[in-house]
C-alpha cells in the first residue's frame, strides 16, 4: 500500500474578503475553513499533512496545532511555488501527495478518498479532481483525449470557442506521484502575465514526458467551491448547513424547518430529537432522544438528556438532565448542572449552579453560585445574592426547602433541609433544618394618611 501525504495551500492573504481576519480562518458553520479541510484529510490515514502558510501564519498554526506540519511561503508567487515549499519535508518520499486548497471547506473525506483510489487504479502520475457546472465561465477547462485521460487544462482566457463549450472544470485539487511532482516543479516557469508559478503547469510538463494524466470527476460540484469573498462564504455556509441538516434528518431527527435551523458539525443528536424553527445549536453539544428544542433556542456546548423540552431559551456550557422543562425565555449560563425532572421557567437565569432532581425555579429568578437540593421550590422573584463587589459566594439550599416569593438569599448562606422561607424575606443568616425563617420589616398602617396626601397633592 502506497504512502499518502497531503499539502494544504493556505498562504494567500485573501484580499477579496476585505477583512483583517486571514482568509482560511473565516468560519463556515462555526469552524475555520482550513479546519474543515484538515478534518477531512485526517480521515484518510495520511503519513503527513503539511500546511503552507504565509499571511497570518501564527494564527493558522495556533488553530491547527499538532494536526499538521507547516512550511512558510514568504512570497506569494503562485500555487506551484507554494507546493514547492514542502519539498524539504516531502521531496525524497515515495508515494502519493494530494494537494488541496485551504479555502475549500466543503470537500468530503469520501471524495478525497475516491480521488486517491482513482489515481492509484489509473496508474497516472497526476490526477485532477474535476466537476461539471452549468456556467463554467472563469474556470479552467479540462480537455480529455480519446481514451478519457487529460490532454490539457486550459484557462478560460486562453480557451478556443470549442474549448469554451466544455463544462468540465479543474477544481484545483490534485493527486501526484510525489517524486514526479517535485521534479516537475523545478521546471515550472513563471513566464506568464502574473509572473507566477502555476501548479497546473506540472500537468503539461508530465504530459510532454509521456506520462499519463488522469481525471476523477465528482458529481457534486457544491463540494468543490473555493471561498474567495463574502458571497462565496455565505454560499458555503448555506450548503454545509443543508448537508448537516439532511444527515441528521436521515438519522431520525425531526428538523421542522431546515432552512432556518443552524446545527454545527460538532453537534450530536439522537434519534427522535425534534428541532423547531430558528434554533442555533453549536459547539460540543449532545442531545438525547425524544428531546424537543423549541423555536428560537440557542444552545452551545451542552449535554442534554432524554425527553427534555427547551423553549425559546439560551443554554451555554452546561449539563441538562432528562425530563427537564426549560423556558420560555430562560438563560442557562456556563457551568450549570440541571438535574432530572427539574423545571426552570420563564425569565429565570441560572449561573454556575447545581439544581438537583425534581426542584423547581418556575419564574423571574436569578440563581447564581448556588447548590440546590432535591424537591426544592424556589418562589417567583427569588435572588441568590452572590456578589459583594469583589468576591462570589455560595448559596446552599438543601432538600425539600420551600422558598417564598420575592426572597433575597445573601450568600454565603445555607438553608437547611425542609426549611420554609417566608415570602418577601431577606435572609442573611443560615436557616436550620425544618425552621420557618421570616426577615421582613414590620408593617405599619397609618389610618387615613393616604387621604391627607392626596388632598395636598391636588
């Protein structure tokens, strides 16, 4: 079995993006374009992945880490020149090298593997990935000979009228016999209008030496699009979103309105999950079966159990159990742990808190830096007062506590098991088990005082 290598071209500045952000780091469905490319290549069991970097090199290194080796293209002198920078790492290797652009985020492992396989089976020294499109204007045409091999690749501006009728295009992804590639690169000239060294010229050099040049045509042109500006970026986003949503639906997930549902590629959904319109689900999120994510809900990096319902709410970096009801208009902030059969109702904010089984925080409350036990009822308008302006403090509420409406719990504080807090209280001291705690100002009624005020105010 031949050794396989990859060179990822990621050195261009991407001026058409008109952005401070380096082109290949622009995200598609929440991940940088070059990350999508590396993710697919890593599934091919390659000996090496080498990324050619230039502008923004350190940012790309930081993003990819140890998933790639790197070489620098100090001057951007064309795609052939870029690949040549990998010669110190690959030049003496035997095997096959695939060259992929870092701005092609929709290429799949399956297509790249098929390109490799076709290259090996054809016995070619170079194989180009092609596709057909309705309007090939601006693309290099792939001209085949009578045997179906590649006779030449002609740039649009250089094509004859007959060649312009060809709708098979060069996608810019190639497989090469590795040693033939680097030998040919030494003979590539920059005698052209741009003064650059073009990788497709390797094909012509190999052809002149009598070597076979093959082509593998993918039937999905959407996979091959390169992103050079914001319009193409939006197109890639839309296409990848559709691909992800269709895959989930084929696996038993109900997505009511896939055109208006955003699910990142890192999300895992069990069968019989229901996603209603307008939802955004990102990060390292896992959602169990029979859970309903209600309309216009945003979830980021959460673990959510089975048969839970979340409506019109936001949840980040938290654990949410099974048979939980959340929302509408709740906010589960990072490091929260919501147990099974818990209810977190409308206009409730939970931050860095644990709420154990069968407890309820039904409405209009703030629970921050708290530990709430089992079967606790937190009344409307309750606030755990966790911050003194410098430090955060813990509120601990043990099992089976009943907290009346409009209660302030001034942390640090412990409310013992089975205690009752009277509505309207501000609690500053620990409450023993089974105790009733009342902390209200004494009510005083002044007879007819309102009538006197009203008389003078007229």
